[in-house]
């Protein structure tokens, strides 16, 4: 015990040290793994969050610009519709007057008329049109007030007139002080709306008066379907540029707007790849930026990682559909990753501090464990010495008494009172020896009884075999037929039986039967059935009458609910006619001379012993010289192999036809050999009974 205890303590020490260092290794690995996971997850989370913000901001800003331009175009369309109604129905509108501006009006917002050079403002037709157009002065001024970023609102006509609402500018007078002429019909916004015949935006141009960049919108005016002019307005681009700047999500980010040709019309960084008035991506060796520009101006929305001015950047783009532009927001990849790097540095510092503390704790734990093991070792030595002295003497005495037990000497007596497990073991051993004595007596009695039953079963087997015809040939003086049969019970005795007997010189009875169940009950029932059937047949009854009488006899007092299936035939030897009846038995197989065996599917009656009052029908089979009849029980067709696959009647017919012209004995043996080959090592499940008759 001391040796075992010492070895166990040494093993505990080794395992403890190993576990402590294993814990240290696991903590280090987990810390590194956690750092890597934080690196992976934080990178993905922060990247996803910032990129979602970039995409959302880009979509929002492009939507705002698109919505403002759509509202602006809608208002211009309303002005054109109002002017169309006025030209088509002038009688609904009165005459109005627009004041001719003076230089003192410079800076004021008011209605103004401008004329092309060939227009005579004093012409009656011109005056009439001016007084009609003057009715639109209030609407134009209201529109100018609605959009603070407008340069002016106006209506130009095919006669060369233009009604304008907006501030009076000094450019209205030439250097000689004369009111300057202006032909609206030559302006791009007028021509675009006239040619398109719908509300249209012109390309970005400098404002005619202020020279600021602006985009004009025009909508055609008709009089009874005839084009007469265009309602238009110009909007300065400072407001759109302001919205574009809001699309930047950081100080390091940028944004720009490209037109339908890919031209950068606004940019937060007017240098390098984002320089204004240049085609986005033009001049670069790789085509990635050019392809992004093509996607953007085609109306697509997306997010891509490309190189801008030598830096990896994320670009989000979203269309401004009403004018065919696209808003692009840019953020450097380094900006996306900066929060992650800061987080990882902080985690690394915390990990180093944690590992230092863990090492201190492990050293303390190791010292404590070693001290505890030393104390346990001392206690173990003391207790082992005490227990060994208390246990050795009882164990030695118990061992000596056990060694004394041998042969039929099973007496065991224990007189010590140790009060421990040895005492319980000795008591249990005493009980065990007493039980062993009793078991030996019981086994001897059971063995004798088993031997008696075995002798009786062997005798029953011999009796059953003896009551069945077993000498072949059975009728050596009769050459008209040859017959052979066999029965192999699944147990010592079986329930199948066959029989053949001469009723008179010209009639031969043939029986094949199968009793329900197995073992001794089936064997007894089989013997009774055989005797009854043979007795009925010998009285001169036909096959059907014999089965009727047999059924009456067996059902009259059938308390065991057993039954028997029977095929019974009476061969008239002189004619070869067999009168047959079938009580639930298998189909017979017949072979005509020089032919092959085939099943003869006769009509089955109910089983014998199953129900009172059953009447069996008789049929005839005529056989000639060289024909054979084969009878069998269900044990043949239902023989199973180790995979529970049944032999079946089809395979039985194949076996019969392997060599059908041999003797009945050889035919039966051929089928039995084929069954053995099929079944293999599987246990015989049911009785095997076969009979073959050859008619000569």
C-alpha cells in the first residue's frame, strides 16, 4: 500500500504540474484566439457599419438632389400648363401691365420684358401679346420666391418676347444706356424644350447675365396644339454642390457629381482623379474607375473598393435620375480601419497585463499544491501502516479457510468478529457455500429429469417414424407405380405426415398433411389425424367423403383449436385416374411424360378441424404412363436462409425440373439437397415432408 500510495502521489504531482502548465498554455492560446477573433469581427463590423453609412448617405443625398430637381421641373411644367391655357383661352384673362424697368430698379425683384432685335414693342400685336403675357407676372415671381437658388423664371415666345421674373440687373442696359435686346429663341433651354416637346433640362451653362454655372429647365407652351413658346427657369448649382458636400462622412472623405457623359461637374477635391471638368477615370492605366463611371451614369447604385489618387478608397454611387447625373461619395480604406487598429492596440495591452497576473496565480497554485501533496504523503504513510496491521491477520485466516474448500467439501465457518468488510465478505461467502450445496442438489435432480425427457423424446421420434411408411419400395410386388417419401421434423417430433396405402387391389390412397403447431402436441394430433383418415378411406369412402368424416371427427371435441391441412387422393391403378380433395393444403406438382413439373392449382377447401359442417369438393386428375405426382408441405416453400429469405415454390419447381426423368427417390433427394444449399447454416424452421409417385 505504501508503494502504491507513493506511486499515486508521484503521479498526482506530475499530473498537477502538467495541468497547471496546460492551463497556462490554454490561457495564452485563448487570449491569442480572442485577439484574432476581435480582429476579425471588429474589422467586419466596423467596415460594414461605415460602408452602410457611406451607402445610405450617398443614396440620401442623391435622393435630395433628385427630389429638388423634380420639384423644380414640376413647377416649370405647371407654369407652362398655365401659359398654354392662357394662350388657348385669352378671353378668360384680362389685360395686365408689366412695368418697364429703370436703372433705379437695379437689384429689385420684379417682372421684366425683353425683346429680340426685330421686335417692335409698339406694334399693336406685340402690345396685345405683352398685355396677355403680363398675367403670368405674379406666378413667375411666386416661383422665383419659392426656390431661393433660382437665377430667374421666364416665358419666351416664338415672336421673340420674353417675360422674366427676377432681380433687375445692370446688364439690362448697354454701354450707351439703351435697354439691351435679348432673343430667347436662341437659348439652349428654349431649343431643348421645343425639340423634345416635353419638360427638359439643358446642359450646365453659364448664366446669361451673372455668368454663374446653372442648369435650365424648359417646358413647351401651346395654343390649340400649336407651339408658341417655352416656360423656363434657371437654377444655380451652389445648392446642389452644398448637398454633395454633405455626402462626405469624414474629413478624409470626398464626394463628386458626374453628368450623363461622365464629366465631373462638382468635386470636393479639385485635383488628381477628382478634378472638375474632367471625365472620371480618363487618363488612368487601369479601367476600374472608368467602369465605375459607366455603371453610375447608366443609373446603377453600388459600392466598390478602388484606388483614388494612389490610395485604396471605398466609392458609393447613386443616380440623380431626373438629369442623368450620379453622386459619388469616397472614403479612404484607412479611415474605415482606423477604429479597429485602436481597439486591437488596447486589447493587446490588456492581454499582456492579464498573462502577467495569470502567471503569478499559477506559481502560487503550484506551490500550494506541492505542499498539500507532501502533507497527504505523510498522512498516507501513517494510515497505511495502521491499516496493514489491522487487515493482515483476518485476511490470512480468511484465505486459509477458503483454500480448505475443495471437491464436495463445501463447509465454511467464520468465528472472528472484525466488524469490517472482511467480516461481511466472510458472512457472504458462508451464505454462498450453503447456496452452492443446494444448487448442486437441484442440478442433479434437473439433470436426471432432462435425461428422462430426452429418452422419452427419442422414443417418441422412433414411434412417429415407425407409423409412417418407411420401407422402400413399399409394394415390391406391384410394378404399376413407384413411390418414395420422406419427413424431417424441425424438432424431435413433428406435425407433418405423409401416408400411402392400398385400399384394395386397384385403389391406392395418397396423403400429404400438415398439422398446426410443432412439437409433441402436433405429433399427437398428427397421429390421430392419420388414423382417422386411413380408417375413413378403408371404409370405401371417396376422397371428399373421407375428408368430411375426418373433419366431423376432429371438430367434435377440438378443445385445443388445432387444425390440419390435407391433400388426399385415391389412385385407380387400372385407369390412372386420381380422385382428389384439398383441405387448405399446398398445390400438387405434376409432370407429364417427357415434360416438366408444373403446379396443378386445384380448388382449396377449408382446413380440417377448423369448423363443423364443412363439405369438401372432389376433383380428378388423370395420369398416364411415365407421369409423376409430387406432394409436399409448406415447410418446403417456406424454408428460410440466414437473411430470412424464403425458398419459395418457384425455386422448388426449378429443382424438380433439374432432372425430372429420374426415379421418385432421386427427385425427392434432389429437392432436399437444393433446400440444404439454399438454407445454408440457418436453423430448420419447419417440418420438411415430400412424396413423389411415378405411374408406370
